[in-house]
């Protein structure tokens, strides 16, 4: 295993249509089959580091993660969407360089990368069982079977599973019927924060909305009520005039009429 890693000094990677990086050529073509061989780019490396951080409280071992990958950095751009990478001897967690990470899959069953997948699955299961009240505790076998089923569907469709998606599927795993955002208070606080960040309304847009007839149904409703009030007021005034013999100059009735209009 160590000898194989030492021989692999460089590799050429290409940017696929899925915006992921795939290995096109290696310095050790005898041991490394590039067919469907994927590599994690620097942006994805940082994202995975963020995802494993919560697992430290559940037994996550950084050394297992480091051992599962061979770090590379960009040597030169070859053009046409291809880049030559040079192997480095640095920590993915501590290096200041933007590193690619090639999974060590020379031994797919018992190698360092296989150990990492098993380790991450166990840590994820521990965390989920601790955070959520399931009717029955999750088991590692259940999670592995569900993840493997999703991967098999991709293989059936002739799609290679990228290593970033494979690891992400474990770190983001949630059993069916459960929402990772079930813890309401935290989410509601986020929504309040988002509301505070909403932009101020544009004065011109506000003016357009005010003049939009389709948005004036409330005002029209008030207008109808006013018309009905005026009509009813007129009928009452006529009744008052009939009772008083048509005397429109009655000073006592005029204040009453104004009061009803208000």
C-alpha cells in the first residue's frame, strides 16, 4: 500500500460535465485504473472538513480521514479543462494550500478509504441516535443498506458515483420520514434573521403598487360602505323632513345629520 502511494507522484485531472473533477491519467497506470476515478477539489475538501466537525463529539478520528486521501496541488494548467496535479505531503486539515484529495482505493474492500466510509457511518449513526428520538435506534447496517441502494441505482443508470457525493451521502444522511431541521427554535431564529436582512422597498415600486387598481379591493369595499351609508343617510333625512312638515331649516336636526355622516 505504502509503495503504491509513493509511486503515484502526479496525475492529470479533467473537469466533467457534472462540474466535478475526474482523473484522466496517473504516473502509475499499472496500479491505478482511471476509469470512473474521481478526486475531491479544494472547495469540496473544505466542505467535507466542515461536515465532519460535529462528529468529533461522537468519536471522529481525523487520522483516519487523512489516511484515506492522497493530497495534491495544482502543478500547471494543461488547457481544455485539464490540470496536472503534483502529490504533496501535507495535512488536508492544516495546510494553507488549496489541495485536491484523491481517495486511496487500491484496496476497495479493506483499504484506508473503505475504513473511512465505515468510520464516518458509525459516527453519523451515533450522532443521529443522540439527537433524535427514533422509535427504534438506527443501526450501521440499516444506514449502509439504504446508502448502497441509492448508489446501485446510479450504477444501473451507468453513472459513476463521485467520491464527494459518496461521502456527502453519509454525512448528510437522514432516515426516511425525518427532517434534519426538525429542531424548530433554531430554524425560526434563522428566519427572523433573514427577515431583518430583507431589502427596503423601492419607493417607485411602492407608488406603482398604490396605483394598481387590482390591489384596491379593500378601498373599493370601503367606498361601497360609504355609498350605502350616504344612501341610508339620505333616506333618514327625508323621513325627518316628512315628520317635521318639510322644514329644512330645523337647527336641531342638522347636527344629528352631520354626526351620522362622520
